[in-house]
C-alpha cells in the first residue's frame, strides 16, 4: 500500500494478508505453525510449510487447507544446500510467486566454550546462518522477478546478546543474523523488499520441551516451575510471537526494514532475569 492514512471503516487493512503467498520454515509445529495459522486467518491464499517430519507436516498442512487457502508441506533438510534450494524451487513450481518468507527453523542444541567441537560449529552455522542467508537470496529473486514488494522475517533470539554457558555456538549464530538482516535490508530496499529480525525469549514450544528434558534433565513440570519464576508469570507463547512476525510481514509495519526487535519480558544487560523483589518506592537516604 502506498497510502498510510487510517481508513476508519477498515482499521485492520494493513494487517491483511489476503490473496498472498507465503513460506514458513519450521512450519509443522510450534512458532512456525502459529505463524501459518495467523497467516491463514488474515487471508493468505497459499502457504508452504517446511519441516522434516513428513507425517506431522502433512497433518499441519491439511489442517490449514480449505477453499480459501492452499497449504503445501515440503520435507527438507536445511542443514544442506540441496534442502534449501529445494525450498526455493518448490515455492516457484508450486506457486510461481512469493510475498513473504519466515525462517523459524533453527538448531537449538547445547555447547559451551569448552566442549563445542568443529563438527558442532559446522552443524550450527549451517542451519542457523547459511540456510537463512540462502533463503533470503532465493526468496528475494522470486519477489524481484514478480515485482512483489515482499517481506522477509528471520527468527533470532534474545540470547544473541549473550546467554547461559551452554549456548556458546547458538549465541554466535543468532548474533550473526543481525548483521545479515541489516545487510540484506540495505541491498534489497531498492526492490522494495524488506528484511527484519525478531528475537524471542524463552518460549513454550514442543522443541523447547525436548531441549529442556534432553540437555537440562528437566522434570515433566519444568514449564510450571519456570513460569512461576518469571516477571509476567509465564514464558512466551508462540501465538504472541507470531503476531510480531506477521506485523513484520504485513503492510502494518510500513517501510520498517533492517530492524532487530527483542521480544521478551527480560531485558539483556539489566540484571537477573526475574527480579527477586519489587522496585523500591523510597530509599533510606532520601530523608537524610
């Protein structure tokens, strides 16, 4: 949309995704699926879900498909170049156009500064850096060819500021996305293609449940315990982050590009994650 004036009769016009085509990696569950659900609710006509689990992915695609929205699932391994190229080729052959791409797929396993091996680095950077970089390039080529003023959203992490010991390669990979997004946004603005980054904090997803139990020996009630210690009494839910992503993808975010937005209740660099006490209203020395 060229005009940015409010239409009181249609105040949600800029959030509409009516008739548009989108691709979502990591789309068969968690955040990716929540994004696709919201895309459909906002009128998307065609959606490609990318994941690895064929049965889960096909079920997700079927749940989003109706007369108004054609959803396709692609099983692809994004650790390798062939898998990423397959995503772009499928977008082109299945839809022939693209208005928005979201990369939710990521490696989240653990490694410290003392035990991360070369192979661990290769795997982490392949999925968390090389794959999104190639996806940006491939998506932008289709958008440019079709004359679409498209939008690309990458999912980073609040951890890119620095985090717990076990996230050494993960932090590095997510921090690198910030430079990638700014560079791509600068290069693609001449084609009116926008690129932005959202950095969620701790989020309640099936993948996080697996990580907590595999790497941190968490009990079955880890979520209840974790949420009780948070300032807002819970950790992020995929649906609220999905709204932030769809804001980036839609006309609602206007010309915003090259942005890196932290999306969490905790503020990096401002002390412990969950303040143990309320903010003092007075101090002993005030009346001295």
